[in-house]
C-alpha cells in the first residue's frame, strides 16, 4: 500500500496534482552554463509537460506571487516571466 503524504501548507497543495511531480527537475531548471539551442530544447520539453498539466494556472500564479526567477513554471520560461511578470500563462484551447 502506498501512502500519499498531504502537503504541510495549503499554499503547496496544488503540487500534488502537477504533471511534473516526481520528474527530474533538470527538465525545468537549467544546468550551469546552458545556452542557445540546448536551453530552448529543454524549455520546450518543459512547456510540453506544462501544457498537459491540470494545475498549470496555479503553478504560474505561484511563480508570479513568489517571484520565482529560475526555471519553467506554469509553462512560462524565465524570460517570459520577466517580460510580463504578473500575467499567468493562458489556458490551452
């Protein structure tokens, strides 16, 4: 029998349903020195995962509210969040 631990804080409760839960964080956060096409490929892979995620909007909202400066959150890259810091990612059609 597998036991699912409940989040300690309601702020984090949405993460239990995240598509990225249990995945290697290197998909969402760049390794030191990553640039150019390698970075774009990694970010695109992360965004593909985020597009299918049921908690994409809460994730993007959390990143904006907590000023997350690194990684892909809610389908938005670091550069996208800097360009429009308070706008969460739009839902998929």
